[in-house]
C-alpha cells in the first residue's frame, strides 16, 4: 500500500521593515537567537511611511499569503511622521483588500523598536499562526 504524504501549509509573508527600528529589531532577534519560523521575506526600507498600497497589493497579486509592515513607534519616527503616514496607508489598503475579497487580517502593521527583538519574534510567530488558520490565499476568478 502506498502512503500519501500530505504537505502542510506554510504561509509566505512579505515583510517591509523600516531601517531604523523594524529592521534593527529583526536583527536583534537574530543575534539573540529568538526563534521564529522562516515564513518571512524581508524588504528593508528607510521608513514605513514609504510603503505604498500598490506595493502591498502587488505582493498579494504575486501569491504572498500575508504582508507585514514594521516601523518605529508613534512619536519615535526618524522621519518625524512617516509612521503616521504608514498607519493611514495600511488602513486604506485594508479597505481596498475588503473590496477585492481578500481578508484584511492578511495585512498587519506593527510598531517595533530596535531593542524589541523578542517582540519581533513573537509577532512573526503570531502572524504565521494567524495565516495558517486562514489558509492559503485564493484569488477570485
């Protein structure tokens, strides 16, 4: 009798990390050896405020299961109000995702400082588990 091997679903997460806090927090998680799944692919940007909705929508169009944007805490942005722009853009993008019949919970915004490596690992673990429960992204035809 031949056994069928069923693949388990493992989400693909595109992560935009601000250079000053998000990326530094991820780096701190790495050097501290905090464990998180290898589900993320990182794009380092100078500021989370530079993430346009078109970048997020393109990621979903290319088969990404989830997108995470990480920036400096409100009030700590190196570019003064870039993270506030990011917050507004993510809110608007979630509305667009709803119109496209994509669960807006597949897009996540997090404030992570350079010293919060453990928080970064926890967020990646939590978001990965959330996407596993949602299942793979299926495009409407």
